[in-house]
C-alpha cells in the first residue's frame, strides 16, 4: 500500500479556514461574587464605552474587592461601589475623575447603571446600582440627563441572587448609611463584616464559545456537506472557540488514540466526545464519534469551563466525499485529488497551480482519498479516534466511474497510519478517452454528490 504524499494530503484537509461573515463584537462578562451568590453581568461598551472603561479601571485595580452594598431600596435598586470593608471599618473607595454621562439604554429590571453624586449629569465615579424593577417609569431615564446603563444581568441565576440581596432587611446604621442591608443583625450592636452584603470580588470572565448560525459543515475539502456520517470530520465556525491555533500532533495521541481535548477545547456531538483535530479562535475541526446515531445531533463546544449553545447537525449513516480542495478548482472546474500509484505524483493537466502536468493514463492505478464512507471489516475496526492499522475492507459497496466507464476498485478501506481517512486504489479504464473526464462515485448504490473531474491522456 502506497503512503507517499499522505502527509501532504492530510495537510489539505482543514488548514485553510473558509471566509467567515463579519460578526458584531460582544461586550465582556464580569462576575460579581457576593456572599449570597454570583451575579454575572454582560457589559455594554457599544452604548456606554466610557462608562464601561471607567468601571473596568476600578475593577482591574481591585477597588471593588471586599466592597459591600451600602444602599437598598426595596422594589427599586441595590447600590454598591462606594465603600470597601478594610481593617474592620468602612473605607470610601478612592474616586477617579467623573465619567461623562452616556445614557442610552433604559433602566429596566436587571440592568446596572452608574449612580451620580450630585445634580450634574456628569458626576458619576465609582458607584453603581442594580435596577430591581423597570425604573424607567421612576424618572431614572429623565433625571440629570438619564442614568447611564452600562450592563445587564446575564442570566436568571444572577437575577435570583440580585433579588436575594434585595430581600435582606434594611437598617439605618448611621447618617451615611441610612438604608444599609444587613443579615443576622441585632439592632444596636456593632455592624461587622458578617452582617454586610459583601461583594468579595468582581472579575472578568473569559467569553463563552459561540457557534455561528449554519456554522457547521463536513470537511470543506471533501465536499462541505450539510450532513456528515459517523467517522466524518466536520468544521465548526464561530467565535471564542479556542485560545490557540494548531492541529493535533503525535504527542497528543495515547496508544494510537486521538485526543478528545486539545489546548482546553472539547466538543460533543450527540452528547458523545468528539476527537479534536484542529483548534483556532474562529474554527474547530473534529471527527465525529462512531457511535452517533443517524438523525439530528447537537454539537456543543467547550473551552475554559464554558460551553456554547448547541447547534444542530444532520447525521447520516453514510455521507461519502472525495478529497477535492479549492486549490484544485480551476476556472470553476473542480478536479479531484488523485495520486499516481506507481510514482507518487499528483494527477494534473498542468492547469492546477503549482502542480506539474501528469495526467492519468488508461490502465494505470490511481489513489484517491475520502471521508464518511462508513464501517469497514474486520467488524471490530474503529473508524473514529484511532490510527488505522493494516488493511481493511469497506462494508458498503463502492463503484467508481471515469468518463462514464466502470473502473476497477482494487482497494477500498481505511488509509493505514491515519485517522478516519479512506483510501481507494482504482484502475483507470483501458478505454478511457483523453481529456478532463468526469469522475462519479456510488456508495451503497447512491451517487456521492460531488461534480469532479480527472485529467486523462
């Protein structure tokens, strides 16, 4: 079995990501870790860029760590960002110069806005408040030029924590703290840290991976189909999918088994761990596990402890495609990748860029590669997640036609020493005409939906 040029073939699979549509940037998410739970807030730099930058400046230097909610008005707001509890006492947070007012978003329930220190619209510094209700009706949208909303509670769990804090009893502790929420407090006793509604830390979370709409296809160099088969490779496009860019290497394999995690990225297809071949921030390529049943399967990407929303993928028992990358498309005609078995050169008519002319000849054996052709025998041979060893035989029947003439298939099975790649050794019909001849492939009696050509002379 010839394996020459296999490394070149494998490189062609995925390392040229397809063009992506422009996607709008999303604001960062920060986590308020409080004594009653976490509140995740998605910031809104698009509508309040200066205010978000101001908040992050305080956050990044730790000004909000060990701070506390110092004002609570039931059904209205809970307010913080003004004081830290340090050395058994309340210390006012050092204020930066006031930030210019940027009111644009309504003060609805679950939004976070800047508090103002006086009558000036541009008096906000460090203090912020969560809106417990739709407070646009309470003139927060109109007073002093409106109160700048710069974030929104990201989920129901955060809203529940916000409401738990708002439900804590309120006390007049001093002239400065006349609406102070305190838990387990006995009136007349000193206020301690255990009584305060502490904000332990505020930190920025890594963005969650996101799969874009219609962002999953089978390997683009093998047809880029909307459906894929168990053992096929798929390309997943989106944002924040990974923090590095690389494909798997030999060191990522264990006893011939492919990795299910690569640089912290993992993927499930139909709830089963997929084998991660390539990662980058905008594209991840994986091999589908062999046990995923036909039907609609959910694809989920996980990175740094966060998971994407699931995206659907149609799974078929068979979804064959031959290697025919865009680099082999010349003036709208797609040529298939074929290798002369005798010499190892690519088949070409000389028109394919950087590929010397070497057309196929009638009667010679060519090598083709494919994905998604299904099970092989011996029956216990894995088609996914394992480096193929020895010779196998494709279970489903496969036919090749070159120029509409049947071509003899000498071998149809997994390509040795690779993962999930199929190899076909095919004899060019002795009566094949000269020219760019159409190549047709039938898998289990059904035509593989690719229009490809092969030069013969």
